[in-house]
């Protein structure tokens, strides 16, 4: 299937988060945040986004702390989260919790009817590793199966081929 990398990373990060013990709704919000943080980082590296000045970053960090935001590590990213009455949620714009139903709709819109099959393949891969090993190598696994796209700015937002067979082969190489 042809798909952009962002929804693939969103789903993979959510699957990994579930394997690491987060519930489905928490995991969906964490997955969306990991994809957003990764896109922001790549956009800055490509010169598409300009990094915020230090003073702006400092003020944002102060606001986040005041709102009760704290980091959770997932796929090599420090994901800003909030404790809500419904559980942990990734902190989105203005430190508001990301809504899991919004992430689910996003995934359905991007994967369509293929979503259950892709999720199953990713779950098989995630369970082929111990939680400890998955926490350590989760992003490298994503790099091994993510859709191939052109490098540089021409690849920004581009779709590439996501191979379920590649994901399944990775699952067969148990650790």
C-alpha cells in the first residue's frame, strides 16, 4: 500500500506503547505525539521549520510544567504527557490532552480498510520482542519497515510502499 510515513509511525508507536503497558487510548495519543515530534525534528533538519528561539522554548517549558506536563520516553522521544481522569494523554497544542478518538479517526482515514491488517502485522512484530528489547530497538524496527521515500525536501509528505511482508519477516527474526 502507498502511504505517508506519519500515520505509519503513529500506528507503530501506539502498538509499541501498548506492548510496553499503556492502554489503547493512552497509546494512541502517545503514537500521535511521537509522529509529530519526529516530523518537527525532520522539518527542522531539512530547513522547512525554523527552530524556536531559546527564550520561546524556555517559556513553553515553564507553561508545560505549570500545566502538569511531564515526559514519557517512547521510541527515543521524550513525549510530553498529562495525567487526566481518563489516564495519561499526550499533551498537544496549548498543553491540552490529545484525544484518542481523533487519532483513531486519523488512522482510519489514512489506512482505510487496511488498518486492521497493518495493526495485526505490527502487533505480531511488537510481541516478537520482549518489552525491554522493544523499548530499545523500536525505532530501528520502524526504520527497517517504514515506507521508502525520496531523501531531502522532495520526500517531505511523500507516500511510499508499506510492505506487510517486510513487517512479518522482521517478526520472524525474534530476539
